[in-house]
């Protein structure tokens, strides 16, 4: 049969069942009698729950009162949010001295200031900024939170961190305004852009030295009041523990995952043992072991406080879980990528850091963020071994005389707090995934 | 059909082989666990020589060239590349790999990097070339494979033929002495085979030492100084292309040529 097309077939709009609200409703909610019934029942359940919650939590709720009894006097079948608002500081900071709270806030603000440039499009040198966040910020924040005498090492690190933070911030502002880096800006301002590379480098090192000296002399006179770790608590403590856990999980995980895939049997067996040991034990057991058994393994004379023990335990635990995630990512990278990296002459470390790891981590973003979220929630277990983190404080309120027996409201508040943090994290991971996969799908 | 077009436009290339030996294999044996893949392979390749390796699948031809840059390890015999014997010494292996470029059947571009970054990765990190120079070289090779306008795209946005040309350019950026091709056109749609073969013919014209595993017999006729036929881990027959195709000696060669031509 012979056929030759004469006219192109015309394009027509989709039928109404595809492209209208009624069409959508019919297709998705009322496609059969059973589906219609289920839709109506579900809507009814949602309606009843929302109405109940609304009247209990909003219309009948008490927002200001001094004690739980007062709450009941005002409204017997409403939520007593007064207790939550009165205890807000406790939830956020635990028993951190009230007149020193600014230190915690300042620490948080510094972290935001430090990391914000990582999201600004025109700023250069993001790897450097990221590295200094991991290696310098903890010293500054640690001293700010704990206070007390600083040894010479801490003085140097704190000064370096302050200089770095100032430089980062300046660099970001200049970068956003002009697209230049701080060194380029300084050299131009001094009119030395014609000088040789060596001279330029010397000028920059000189400026850095002067800044460091000024900060170092300045900080010598100031000492922050000691706040013992036993006073740390609330959301602040939760974020400290999980923050350190999250920051160290990836490096530990990467090292363990590479070790597990190593060709050297000793390293491989060591890593497998370590990973499987930690993964086969619940976190709460690891925490108990860390606080009771770790001191037995330490050399005599070294006494770690409970917080440090807990943090070490959390880091190792999260690192081992991350190791398995990273390993899954490594296995998902096709063998051809390893071979191609070899054939352009890259050695093991070049291949891993430039070719394989970026792809593996990108593939694993949802899992990585998932385990970060898990870690954040898991750290509430430290309340069982006597640390007053957010969960500890949410439960402590019911033992406070004026608010005795107040359980539901603070826990609901805590739940919403966790939901917000975790939801933001998972949304961000989606965004990151979309951004990284833009234009480079296999 | 595509390869016939190539033949018309180019005609047989003159040999560029010199007397200098650049690859030497002596009694090379390899096993995958207990499967004997390469059996007593002897092969000498001269500088500038262009060799096409063909044979049925599973005959060991890919394994042979993958041994030359040590993507596969051989168990017995010597492989000497550019005067260096391949052994357990990682330094030697890394050095040889910088001198030997390789193009794969499945392209193996780095999907997380742009085309330009794919090309500059080796020169910058292995050859320690300044970034600006590396990019200049990369653009030169991209022009040679006729896709400079794709420099800022990601591999996933390119067609198979374009990706394979990028892969060739990526190898050339390392300025290798030898190029290995492992079935470079087997994963391509028919209409893209020619653009890749044309680039390879041009490369051959520059006097590059090439070992090509392929079933593109038209390409072999124009470019090859020597065609090697492998079967079951043996080199069964090798000869100049005209003799090889017109007057095959071994019964297995005859059978193979009957099946593919």
C-alpha cells in the first residue's frame, strides 16, 4: 500500500477530562462509588480533627497565666500555652545563666555570618570559607560558650577565627558588590596591581599579620565568665551536639567508606569491624558505653567531661552510618568513571576527590540529609543519660511546681520545633538535588 | 554503509610507522579467575603505527588493549610501553597512563563536569598546567573535533557522537604518545558513527600511534597499517589490510570475515 502524507495533522487542545477542575475531581476523587465513599469519609475525619484541635489549641487556649491552676480556672478544655511561653528561655538555652545568653546568640549569629557567603552567588573561594567554618569556628564558638581562662593555643585559635570571620564577611560584601575577591580589592585599593606576584603576596601576608596582631592584643584583656557545661541545655545543647555530629559525620564517613573498599586487607577488616560494631548497637547503648566505659580506656590523668564523651560517641556513631551511605554512593558510580579517571592519569586521591566522590555524594544527597535529620532527632537520647537537651527541658517543665503535670503542650511545641527544622532541611536537600542535577543528567 | 562513505572521501592513508618500537608484549597471559583470556600474546607496535584489532566477542581483544594501560592486570609475560615495563610499581603505571590515551565504548565522560572541565581535568591536576593554558589547549582540541560551541555544556546534553568526540579530545589534551580505542563506535546510532570515524581518521593523519578495536572494516581499510584478528585469546592472523581482507589465510578468519562483510 502506498501512502504519502499531504497535510500535517493539526494540534488540538486536550479533552475536558484532562484539563479542567471537574475533570480532575472526577478522575482523582470520585472515579468510582468506592473511591467517592473513601473521599467523603477521609474529608469527614480531617474536618473533625481540625475542628477539635483548633478549639483546644487556639480558641479555648490560655496564653497568659502564672500557674497551671490559673490556666484551668480560665479554661478547662483548652491548651495551657502560658507554661510554654514562660519556659521559652529554658527550652532554648537550658539553665545557661540568663545574663550570659547573648554569648549563645552571638555564637549562633557568627555561624550564620560565617556560612551565609556559601549561598551567595558572586562570592569566590567557597571551599576556603567552608573549611574555615569547620576548622576555626568551633574554637571561637567553644570559647564563647564555655568561657574561662584561655591557654596560649586557644588564644591563637580564637584570634585567628575572629580575623577570619572579619575577612570572610568583608570578602563577601566586596564580592557581592563588585564580584572581586578581598585580596584583589586590597591590592587595587593600595594601587599595587602592577607589582609582582611575590610583592602582592607579601603585602597581603603583612596585612593579615597586622590584623591578627591587633585582634590578639585586643583579646588578651578580655575573659568570658566560665559557664560549666552542666548549665548548657535546651535546644542550644541539642544543636551543639548534633551540629558537631553532622559536621564530623561526612569526613569520618568518607574515610571509613574508602577504608572499607580498600584493597589492603588490614585496613579493610579494621574499617568493617568498626562500622559493623557501631551499626549493630543502638545509639543509647553507645552513649552509655561512652560515659561509663570510655574513661576506662583513657590514659590515667585524662578526665573527659560527660558532654565531650557524648559528643565523641555521637560523632563515631553518625560517622559509621554515614560510611554506609557513602559506600552506597561509591558503588553507584559506574566502573567506567574510575577507569576514565585512571586513563587521564589521575592517581587514587585525585580520582576519588575530583571524579568519584563528587558524583557519589551527589547521588546520596537525599540519604545524607536523611541521616542528618535522623541524627538531630536521635540526639534527644542524651536526655536519658542526664543531659538537659531540648527533650530534657520539655519534660522538666512538668516537675516545676507551678506547671506540675504539664506534658502535652510542651511536647507539642517541641514536636513543631523539630518538624520545622527537619522540614527545612529536607526541603533544602530537594533544592540542592535539583540544582546539582540541572543540565547533567546522564 | 557509513564506512564506505568514509572510504570515498579519504582513500588509503600512507603509513607513518617508524622503526622505533613503542609497545612490546612478550608471551602475555591473563586469566579471569580460571578462564584463560589471553594466551601467549606476542605483539610489537612501532611508533606511528596504526593497528586495528578485530575478532568475535569474547576473543580477548578489549582485554588486550586494556592490559596495555593496566586497566587489567596480566599474570604472566612482559608488557613494555615506551621503554617502561608494567609491573606492580604504581609510579610506572601512573606514568604510562599519562602517555597512553584511551577512548571507551561508553564514552565515560565525567557527568558532573562541563565539557571544558572534562578536558582540563587531566592537564591541570596531572600535568600541573596553569588553568588558562589548559583551557586554551582544550579549546584547540575541541575545535579539532569540531564542537567548540559545546564547551560549557554538560555531557548529558550532548549526542552520543558528540560525547565520543569530546572523549577523544579529552585524551588528546594529555598529549599522549599512544591512543587506544575500545570499540569507539559500537554504542553509537548509525548516523553518528561517521562523525567519530572522521575525527579518528584525521588523528591517524597526524601520525599518532593507534590501536583500535573495532568492527568498522571500512575504517580498517583506510587507516590500518596492520589488521590483527583474535579468537579465543589467540592472535590468529595479522596482515596488511588489503591482504587481510582479500586473501585471509586461517579458516577462522575466513569464517569471521564471511559473517561480518
